[in-house]
């Protein structure tokens, strides 16, 4: 009886040991699996096919060693009287835009001819005047025509006119054609002749001095082909009558300056079209850039006038380069940059004021 009891106890102990061994084996196996999983997860992650190494910038950036562009124009702001919107070579005067400025700097054509010794052209009398800026280009143009043709029968038959004189001409034309308006004579206040920038050619008979009609044909076609070289345009042409509202006048010349006369002639534009073109090239946008027949380079842009006529408009202009500012008689200023010419102290119609500078037309 005692022997059986001992054998039973041994069996119980043996079973307990086996159970403990099994539990240890299971624990060891689980630990191995955990360690293996951790090791697997520790392997490097492969590069995605969508990853682009070039998208990552370098940790350090080398400083730029490039020199500043010497051709980049630096601009500074100048203060211009807003009322000067109505003054300058490029003012547009037509049936929609009245001339307001007044105070023109006029010179007598015959008096200047006497002073300069010119005799290859004349004017009706000493009261016929033109704005001083246009006299010398006009005289040089006529001298060049004389040198080319030997013809010296040109007479300035129309130049600066007062408002009162324009009124008389307008009323006379209405009476003559029986209409309520005229396509030959501009309304008083709306005539280029009131600005002093325009003149009309006529001819005169040698000996009698009697005026002869000028039609710009024959040898006189020289002016249509060359007037832009002196800063003039033939203002009213047949193909632009629907825009200018004035019939063809081959005798009527308008001073606008060489760069603009060249561009308008080369592109076949009248002053109305050119004014709109320049307005579409504002200072903050793309400037109008071109070279003329002599290879001279220009940059032209528009600055809108602000405030009342008693205020100032800030107009960006280039530092160190020659420039000109003209009102357009509509809504702002046209700036012409002479890219090949340095600025002189007296080259500009405005005086500089201290302000911020900008580069290349963009702030």
C-alpha cells in the first residue's frame, strides 16, 4: 500500500516537471519570434519609385558670384505737376480732346530766319509763329529739301493760331460748305494749330509772291518720305480719316520728336493710334522698346497722372540717361528714354526730387 502511494507521488512530480518544461519552451519560442520581428522591422526601407533626389536642395548654398547687369536701367521717382498732362510734344488734340495748356513758348518764323540767315523758305508775315522747340527741326528739314532739290518756293501759310482766329476760320468753313460741322477745319479749342506744334505748307510764285496750293506731289514727296527724320509727321492722311475725323491734308505737319515720328511712320500709325499704343505700355509693365533709322535705341512707357491739376504726379525716370517727359493731353505722361545718351543737368523738363529707386521698370 505504501509503495503505490510513493509511485503516485513520483508520477505527479514528473508531470509537473514536464509541464514546466513545456511552458519554458513556449516562452523561449515566443521570445525568439518577437526578436526576429524586431530585427525584420529594423531593415532599411527601400526607396520609393516616385522619389526624386533632385527635389532636395543642398544643405548649404554657395553665394552668387555673378556681377550686377550693367545694362539694367535704374529708375527714380520725379515729381511732375499734374497739370503738365496737357503740355508737351505728344499732346493729342482732336475733336475729343480739347487743348487747355496755353502759355506757349512761341517764336516768329521770319524773325528766326533773319537771326539764322535762312532764306530758302518764308512765311506770310512776321506774325506767323511756331513753338520754339519745333522751329529748328522745321528749318533744318526745309534746308535739307532745298539741298536735295534746289527748290526754295515754300511758304509757311498756317502756324500758331489764337482761339479767336480758329473760331473765325471754323465759322467761315461752315458758311462755305453749308454743314453743321467741318472735316477740314477743327473746332476752336480742338485745333493743333493752337498748340504751336503744327504748321501748314504753301508755295508762292516767284516774282508775285502769290500763294500756290501745296499737294505734296512730285519733288515735294520728299517731305512725306523724310519728315520723320526731323521729328515731324503728316498729321492727317486719307487712310486715317475715320480715326482723325479730318480729311487728308498733305500740307499739315505736326512735330512729335524724332523717336515717335520714326515709330509712327514705320508702323503706319496716326497720333491717336500711337497715344493708345503707349498707354498700353505702362511703367509697371512691358515698355515699348525700338531702334530708329540711325540705330539709336529708345524705351517708351506711360505713367498715369493722379489727383487734381494742383497736385503732383510721381513719374519714374532713369538715372544717368537722357529722357523726356510729355503729357498726352488725355490722362498721363509719356516718358521717352534715350538709351544711348547720358543725361545732362538741363536735359529734362522736370526737376528731380528725392525718392525711392527701382530697377528695370519693376518695383
